[in-house]
């Protein structure tokens, strides 16, 4: 089941609906939202971009190079330290 991003209308604070979306790159998607309040009907563009790695891929694409998030680096160091002390 896909999770949908929810945005409130920046003008009336009402619910919005995704009208369309398109991929601009492997890590960037552009979405068009429209306010569901017929009196407002504001439309706007959102860009959703993958910016950091939380957990490395088991099937990495060599063309994708996202930095690891600080928390992922801490987890990796903790896991490595735990494995080293368990082996000793």
C-alpha cells in the first residue's frame, strides 16, 4: 500500500488532492496539488526529492549517490562497534 503525502492548502488550510505527478529524475518528483474547497480551488506545485540515505539498498544503482544521514552513520558505527566487541 502506497503512502500519500498530504498537504494542507496554504491559503484556506483545507484538504488538497494530488492532481498529477511526474518524475523529473530518479530522485526528484514534481506533484500538482489542488485545494478541495470549491471556493478556494488553489493549485500549487510540490517537489519531493530523496536527499539522504537512511538505510543502504540491497540492490544499489551506481548512478545514485545520496549522502548518508547523520543518524545512519551513528547506527552503522554502533553496529560495527557491537560486532567488534562480540567477536572479541
